[in-house]
C-alpha cells in the first residue's frame, strides 16, 4: 500500500499515468524485428516450450521476409515500411496497433534495425 501511494504521488505530480503489475497476469508482448531471423526463432521457440511466460500477440517488421516464420507460429505479422519521409506516420500506426488492437505491455527489439523516434 505504501509503495502504491508513493508511486501515485510522484505520477500525479508529473501528470503521468501508470499501472502496476504484480505478476498476476501475463504480459502482452510484441516483437519488432527486421530481416535477421536468429533472435526471432530463439524467442518463438522458447515461448513454445514455455520458457517465456507471456502472450506473444504480434510481430512487427519493416520487411516482409520473416512473415512465414510468424505464420508457422500463428502470430499476426504486420509490415510497416519505414523511410525518412514516412517514419513519423508509420511509427504512429505501429503504436496505435500495439496499444488499441493488441493491448501490448512490452516490446522486444529482436533486432529491429530502425531507430525509434520520440
């Protein structure tokens, strides 16, 4: 109770929103990946074996190359082509998809070869 109150006080002061998760529910996870598949395979296989206690909800990429891997694990795969001119718009779409459609708690960059903007 004391920790909750302290966090609430700090967040109220800085007009921040927060949510505490004491481990009573699995996190909804999105994996962001580019073309290299080794990390994606590792995460997906560990999840299938029960070593990653989470809900893998979504895979986002800036290339379509790894879609067959996502399909073989029955995980939705979305491609957002990122260029200098489309970066802000595409990142906004990615965030909206993660927040509104999939309620994502955690993003794993595995590896995602883009620099994310503010």
